[in-house]
C-alpha cells in the first residue's frame, strides 16, 4: 500500500505546476483525498480535499482560486493543479487518503490513513 507523490520542482513566481499522487496496492475510489503542505519551520497545513463519492472539493483560503484538486479513479491518481504560484507556496507537498470518507471533507491530518512521501515545490521571486 503506497501513495507516490510527484510533479514538484522549481518555478518562478506566477508560474504553474501540476502535482500527481498515484496509489498502488489499494483503490482510491473509496477514499477521500487531500493535499497538505509543510514549509520549513511551520506546521503541516491542509490545503485541499476531494470527497470520495461526488468529488466535492474544498480549499484553504490561501490557495482558493489558484489551486484545483481533481481525481481520476480509473488512473488511481489525485492531482493538484497549482497556478499563480508565489514564494509563500514554497513547501513540501503531501497527498493523503482517508478510507470511506462518506462524501465528507476532512481538514485534519489525523483523519487520514495513508500519506505520500512528499514532493518539494519551490517558487522563486
């Protein structure tokens, strides 16, 4: 059972990146999925979630209107499209999965059963 995050990198302010998180060993269809991030010296921050049944989404105010979460159950993958990036978005980004989310949105890290290893996003000014 594994979540593999990828797609991070170095980008200039105003640029875009698309993160991917692929699951192996289990079917993401039955999971609520989320992205968190952690900047140096800061606590892990929830940034977005997508529910398991209807695909309802929710975003932190800090990324609303710039980031888009999506899922492809056939590909067993969750995505995070990040636009209009700024240096404050620099962090390690983590994907997370919660079994049987019952179509709810979960903001707390403790709610999630599985975590990806993280992918570094660095935004230069």
